[in-house]
C-alpha cells in the first residue's frame, strides 16, 4: 500500500510576500519609467551580486543597520551576507572597476535587498530598490542633479503632490559643533533622524541616554525644527554662525541647489529645506534627501539618499566620493495602492483574440502575430469556448479590446473589434484592424 506524501502548507515567510500580476505589472511599469529617466540623464546600468562577503557590508551603515543584515556561513564556510541596500555594494564595485571605467561614473541599478527588521506599513524584509548614483566627484552639480532627477522621476510616474525635503550633513555637523556635541554626532544624528516617527520627547530621551544634556538636546531640536523659506533659513544660520566653516560650506551648497531649482523653473513648493532630515545611515557626509507624498505622509519617504564621500575608502586608497538616491519601489506601490492609483490589470496584453471555432486556430494566431508586428500586445484565448465566457475572461484580466471572427468574417477577411469598457463593436478589414485598435486604445 502506497502512502500519499504529506502536503506542504503553501505559505510565505513573515516579512516576505508574493507578487501576483496585479502588483507585478505596475512594479514593472515603475521600473521602466525609472530606467527611462535615469538613462536620459546619462546613468548607465550595472548590477552586483545579492550575496557579498560579510566584511563588505558590515560596519558601513552603523550598528543599527548591521543588526538587520541577513548573515550566515555558506557551503564553503565563508562568512557571507545578503545586501541590505544597493549603495554599499556599489562602493565595492567602484573600488574594483573604476580604474577601467574612469570618473566621474554615473550608474543606475535595480534589484531586491534584504533587511531582518520588524515589518511595518509598506515595508517588508525583502524589497526592491531602484538607485542612481554619481561617483568620483565632489562637485555640487552632482548633488543638485540628484534633486532634479528625483523630481523628474516622480513627475514621470504621474505624481504631482509630493515634497522633496533636503538638508546637508555639513550644516548638522556645524550645528553640533556649536552645541559642543561634535564628539557625539553619530548618536545625536541617529536620534534626530527618528524625530518624525517617534516625536520630540522620545528623541530627547534617546539623546539623554547617550549623555547629551537636556539643554543641548533641546537646542539642537529647536534649530532642526526651524521652518520657513529655504533662503531665509540659510541666511539666518549664516548670520548666527558666520565663522563656522563646516556649516557655511553646507549652506553654500544648499543655496546653489535651490538657485538651480529656481533657474530650471521647477515648482519651489516641491523642494523644502528641512533641518530635521538627518538620514540614519552613518555613511552620509553632505547633501541628503527624503521625499514624501503629501496625500500619504505616514507611508514614509519613498525616495531617499545623499552624499557619501568616504564609503569607498574602506575598499581602496583612491578617493571616490559619491552621491545618489534610491526609489523605494515597494513602498511607492503600497502608497499608490492606497491612493487608488494602481488599477486592477492582471495582464499586460491590450487585445484578446477570441476563438470562435477550433478549426480556425491558425487564423487566430496569424492575426495575433500581425497585430504584434504593429506594436500591440496580444493574447490568444486557448479554447473555443462560448464567446461570452471568453469576453468575461478578457474583462476580468483587464484587456481593453477583444477581436472576434466567425466563419463568415473569416471568409470575408473582416474582424470585429470590441471595446470592452465602452461596450462598442465595429468590423474592420484585416489590413485596417491594427490602426483601428490603436485608435481605440488612445481614445
């Protein structure tokens, strides 16, 4: 007597998720849009392995990020880890390949990263990032371009109500110098970075835990909470600390950034100086960015980054300063889903070719091929079921159009084109069908 094998319960690990077509189609559209924007600015594609030697990844983002790394011994007893972002592997990549590639080098990369953290709204332990960076220059033009690319990217994604919050670590470091906290900058900036999430009292408590006096801590938070026009805030800081070279270099770089935004004619309300932005990773050294959707600020930043001038220094003696940003693809998709912007398409195909009779299968595949040659995305239904059932399938999957032809139409060389949302139907000669379908799709 044979025993049936025990069924394995189909389930996913906590913090991980499956992506059905209704989520994968918009994800691919986001990635394609990002790819087009990045390439338009001269960023070239690269990729790096998901798995690195642990020493490549650890100690770069700080103790908190190290605790989130998936780290283990492989079959060769090597100490390895899954990448937690795409920036640290890029710094390793640059140290290895930059002698051949030259500087400045502009790249983009897209792929999954892993962090063993508690899951939260729009955040999973495996998620996709979509990065662009320039390495090998300290020019402020590279920092400014990051802000411009973030703006173009979100506009290209069809978003209008967003805010790019910008700061500079040099300003924060200068303020900490003035407050006598330069020696505690790492702990203070990590605490400050949590201000929007946990509130002022929790940040004060964390700073106190690192030995920061209540007076100094409140002074830092007061300065970080300064609101107003970017140039007015920068003028205020310049007047208050005219001799602080670190702070004033940060001011100079941000002032030029906002001047270029104005010169490009971009809406200034989408670019905001926010002195509370610190970014939690230790490798940031200059301009930093976080981007929020105004209709869903609680989802967190959907595109963040900054300047990291010393990150590659652990891999090479060559100076390789860099700056860039990362689009959080999964967080963005969660936000778009909540805002009702995703749609419900379960297929990329624009047209379903129905089967009226199985004996004419060759004709249906032939017309599908002709439509594809015209640049259309076409699916052929696999069975000669009732036309009503095939049209229900098309509506459920999200095909905008269906093509129908019975024996009489095939003899005449004509095809019926049905618009499934408008409930309209017209007949066209075979030679006219592709152009008619294109008109329907754009009307």
